[in-house]
C-alpha cells in the first residue's frame, strides 16, 4: 500500500501576485507623483484640521491688527485683512471648501459619466445616437449663463455650487467611457456573458465598468483640478459660496481688488491653489503611467 502523502507534499495552487502590486510599484517609482501625493495629503490635513489648531479664528476680528502684513507676532503668519481676520485661518478654511467642492463634484461627475457613457457604448444603435446627441446639445449650452441663472433663482448655497458644476462636468467623462466601452463590447468575455443570458445591466456593472477602472481613475484626477478651478472662477465672479463661508476663489477675488494696498491677501490663497492644482496633475500623470496597459 502506497504511503499517504502529507499536505505539504501535495501540489499547491500557484499564488498569483496581487494585480495592484505592479501598478503600485510603478507609481512609487514616479517621484513627482509620489511627492505630490504627500503634499496633497499635507494640504488636506492642514485645511481640515489646521483651523482648529491655530490660535486665531477665521471669523473673529482682531481690531489691534487690521490690515497687518505677514508677521510672526500674534500668530498672523499670512497677515490679516481689513477687518482684522487672520488670513492663514481663512486660507485653510477656504481650502476646505474648495477641496470639498472638487471632490464632491468629481464624485458626482464620475458616477454620472461612467453610467451614462457605459450604457451608451454598450447598448449602441439608436440608444447610443440619442444619448450622445444629448451630450452634444449640453456642450452647446452656455455654462456660465446657466450658472448665473441658477444662482439668481436659488441663491449661492454650497450644495447649489456643487450641483451647478457637476451638471456639466460629467460630459467629458461620458465621452471617454463611451469610447472605451465600444472597444470592450466586442471582446470574447463580453460575448460569453451575453451568450449565457446575462442581462445588459449586469454586463455593464460586472464586466464593463471594472475593466474601465484604470482610465476612470486617471480621468478623475484630471477632473478634480478642473472643478476646483471652475469653483474658483465662479467665486471670483461673485457666483460661488457666500459669507460666512469662503473659498480660495473668494479670497483671490478679494485679494485682487486690494492688490495695490495689501498684496499679501492674494499671495497666500493663490499659492495654495496653484500648488494643489499642480500636485493633482502630477498624481494624474503617475496614475496614467502606472495603469498603462502597455506596461503590464
């Protein structure tokens, strides 16, 4: 009788490396993207936690330090405005609002764009033609006119700003996803799923969308700075958030109006906005290189 084999002697299934490991390694080798990720984390922590740690409040008035230039005395490192409010605290609070608008707007535009574009690309035919003509018509609508109209009718609420920006920011995402879906719908695994009777909604959710995760992640990082910049432009034109809330766009608008007398009002928020936008773009470049199918 042959001796029984121990468990260690039995053939073991091959262990596949985690899919994310090569992509993560490529991203870690992208020094600019890695450094930008660290800077973005620090900026986010400063904006969301910093105002609670600073000695000065963003809304309290220090009447003994009105229009004060940047100084280490009194903790006014970025200076104060004409009402004696600490600019560093207001810059961090404004960054919190700008980042929230950017992240929420990107989340909404990504969800809508992915569902819309994947549905149009997979269903094809007349459905695709109708859905994409709707996109073309929305591209023709003057975005700024709609923003002015919505602000005039409903006021400058935070949720309205996010809704206004998200209402048009998903169009590019829908086009990108639709183009990728058209290439995926002819693949063998999609034909196999269709042959065994899987419904279109399930095919889109289980097979199409997961295979688009890389391109969606890359394009989402491109969308974030666009939305943050759009919010800043709207706030600069007086169509963004309103007091007592503030944002980088509001602070830049205020600083631009007082540039000759108090240039420090513009410097701090503008530098924070530019650094954030550059870092997000570098992270997007790193994700593009890490998730490039040619590198797999």
